[in-house]
């Protein structure tokens, strides 16, 4: 298909056609200190030099600082108030059930990826977990597959077959650093073969949930990443890297998890089951975090005033901020119809659970690290090319990355 002339407009933002192949990388859980420590240890010689010659910035991710809301903000260029994906998991009032928010029917706008593909660009997406694949690939003509199910890729559904043969690596375990390495290895092979105009790579935060910045395991992971980024650069790509959220230890000084079991608290105050606590971090892959994050939304029973309840919940030790629905949705640019009566955010080293009996922490083989709150909002924005004048008067967001890479990279 012939390319469209001129810039592409998506969700009210205009994007220039890429002058050379563009690789946008979302490194799941990449607290900026991971890069700082890896640079200091000499683990990322390519990216340290490339960011110094290009741009090494920080910005803010979407709150809740979880995977699905932020990946979808990145590929749409707008907040969850517009695209509708406000968690990995939510209470679907229409269905009367708690459900995963990984079905494209929940997406309320087009993606930048789909718009460029429809205009004639060659677009490819590789994501670590299959939970994101259908959302990222919605409406997109091109290649879109996950590391997790790379062995199941077909030309009809994913735009490519025999991914394992192309990449030359075995199918990785979903609970491993190999899941992310497969994303990068596939990205390099796709750039060598299909040479897409736009390539979106999204990893998993398995390593970051287990290992703090500067540890040997973390530096080894970032060393691996650096090698693949250098290969993409050598293939002539513009590289733009950000994260969906940061990561923090959620423990006390002795390493024990610090958890507010909010459903238990509300059951004690209001009666069993009268309120409903939803944890948007919930997904099928909870072994490394026990479905515990720093953001929750609460549905209150009829007759209970939201502001009064917000004050009571905010007074709990370890809670950072509690807002009613409308105030919270205004502040964090969230869709009100997909949030409860309260939005609760815990402090830097604390997470929120439902009931203690419903969280299995037996799979944790390292002190709990997680995300979701304001303390995980700062993320890197790294480019291998210099940027022109930056937007004045506002903080950069991770979902500005396509604008920065396509409209401002030199």
C-alpha cells in the first residue's frame, strides 16, 4: 500500500512520518535508577553513550502506574480518560463481574500503530505477555505477537508464522528474564528482515519485581538489553525508550511485606461484603507480586458518603492519598464509569490488598517489590537522537514518546 502524504493525526495529535525506522521500547517496571546504576556499573555502554549524544530525560507515567493503562496511553498518545483502559482488571458494571481489561472492546479510541498501518506504514509489535497483544494490535494491519505464545503465531492472526525459527531462541517461560530477551531478539530479527517503519517492543517486569537497581541480576538484565539496542541502532533505527511504571520495595526494614488489607478493613467497618475493593494490578501472572500493588478503587454500599469514607481510609497507616471518584478521575485523567466511589493510593513502601485470605504470598522468593502509586510515576524517556525544542510549560509524559520521536528527533 502506498504511504499517505503528510502527517498522521490520531486522537487529536499529529505525527510526522518516520524519516527512518522507529523503535519505541516500553521497558516494564524501569525505575530510572535501574539505568543510573547500570550506567555506573558499565553494564550499558551503548545506551549510556547514546543517551548522552541524544537525550536522557524523565517523565511521568499514568496513574495507576500499571502495565495496561500505560502501554495503551503510549500507543494512543492520550490518557485513560480517552482510551478507557484504566487497569489490568476492573469491575464491569454491565456484566456484573470483575474481569480482565484485555479485550479490545474496552478500548475507546484508535492507536498510533493502527493509524500508521492503515496509512501504508509497515508496523510490527512484539510484547512479552499475551494479555497485551490484542489491545496493542487492535485495528492494526501488520505483525503482532507475544513472546509468551510465540510458538502459536500464524500469518492469519499475527501477521507472521514460525516466530521461533525466525528468532532462533526456544519458547521462554513467562516467569523469566528470557521472556523479555525474546522481545528484543525478535525485534532485531524483524528489523533485519521486514524492516518495519515502526516497531513497538514491550517487555515484562519479572526482573524488576525481584531485583533492586544496582544488583547483579538487574545489571545483567540491562546489559542484555543494551546489546540488542546497540544492534537496532546499527541497523539505522531511531530508538525511543520509556517505561510503563517504576518499581519500589514494599516492605519494612526487616523485609516483611507492608500490606493494607482494605477489604478486611471495610468489612470490619461496614459489614462483610457491603463494599467492594478492586485491585487493578490483578492479572493471570501474580506469582511475583501476589496481586498486591499501591492502587485500589472501592465501590461503597448505598447510603455511605464517599467523602467521609475517603477520610477514614486515608487515615489508615501506610495510605498516601484517597479521593472520591470525580476528584480522583480529574486528577489522574481516568474514565469515571470504570472507577469505584473511592480511589486509594498507598505510600511508597506499602501495598493494598483485598482480604488477607485471598492473597497467596507463598510464591514470593524475594522481598516484595511492586508498583501502582504516585511513587512509581517517574519513568525514563531516552532517545538515541537529539531532540528539538521540548513542549513548554508541562511535564513530559511517557505517552509523549511518539510525538518526541517522530516530531522532534533530529
